[in-house]
């Protein structure tokens, strides 16, 4: 186990599975004390157990990021267990598919409440604690190529939240700069997670064919991008986006890959 993040406190939301779980495990492997946050208490506990069994430090915290009071309690848990927050990874998000024609106001609000308002609540609460600690800190957002760069049928509400995160981030970067807090976003492309287990081999083949590197990304690819942006080496980077997509957004058309 490495110790680059020894004695640092890292909060990862949406860490019960998928990309978030891997982010939490990678930070723990680098020596961080990780607050594993998910609205599914059992999923959070499972991630925390895996980290501890691997020799890391972790505490599970059941939190619905769309609820401000729960987010404030989450920050309190980080303070209680670890004495503060050095890194926040606002990763929690949902992506139910529904066309614009069939989308209801409730559908729209649910995705915005979790993805965008949830990120706002987490950033606001964590930044306030970072300032009280004396300034400095890293805030990382999990955005997406969907919304800021591309579109996909059924994800209009999701894409709107992921693009909205970047507008929020750029102003936050300016406001937080004087206290030494940086905020950046990682934009994943198609990543191999539990959500792809039922799509079928043919669908996966088509997805891979659209990516210049010829394969899906792995959750570790996102986790290590986050690790860099949270590191001392990234101290002079703020308000920026890092696309991790294997070149998926580069081709003008499928003809470019033939």
C-alpha cells in the first residue's frame, strides 16, 4: 500500500458501487482515510469493509446527497472520524433513461436533485469546513462527456445536470481560489461498470467500435485521474475539465475509424 495521501481525509459520494467504489478504494490504497458515502447503507458498508480488509482506513456513511440536512450530517461525520476534509469527490449521480416526450417534471427534478443540487450541497458544505480548517483543499466533480460534449437519447435531464456542473464549477473555482481550494471535474466516457452487465455482447462491441483506443474504460481510469487532480502536483489547476474517454469524442464520424 502506498502512502501519498497518508493522513488526508477523503470523502467520496456515490461510493457504494461502480466508479465511486473504485475511487474510494484507490484513495485508500494511497493511504487516505476515506468516508464512503452512498444513499444505500449496505452498499457503503460493503465498500468500507473491502477497504479495511485490504489494509486501508474507511468509514461508511449513509447519505442522500439531495437532502441538505443529510449532507451537513455527512460533513459532521468526516469531522468526527477524521478531523476534517482534505478532498471531496462529488461522484453521486443517477441516470434513468426516458425520452423528452415522455419525461415528467418529477423525472426532471429527481435527476437534478441528485446530480446537480446534490453536488451543490456537497461542495458548499465541504468548502465551508475546508475554510474553517485554515484553507486549502481539493474538490472533484464527476461530470460526463454526455451533456458537456455529446448527447444521447433518453438522457436529456442527465446531460443537463452534467453540463450544469461545469458552469457551477467555473464560478466556484474563482470564489474558492483565495482560500486555496481548487475544484476540477473529470468527464468519463464509456466505463465498464455494473450498469453494463445486461446490455449484451453485441451492444458492447458497438460501443467499443466507436472508441479510437478500441475498448471501454475501466473505473480505475477515472479513479487515477481523480487521484492526480487531488495531488500536490495539481496544486495550480482549478476550474478545469479532464476528459477520460479513450478518444471517443474525437472522430468526426465513424468513417474516421475505418
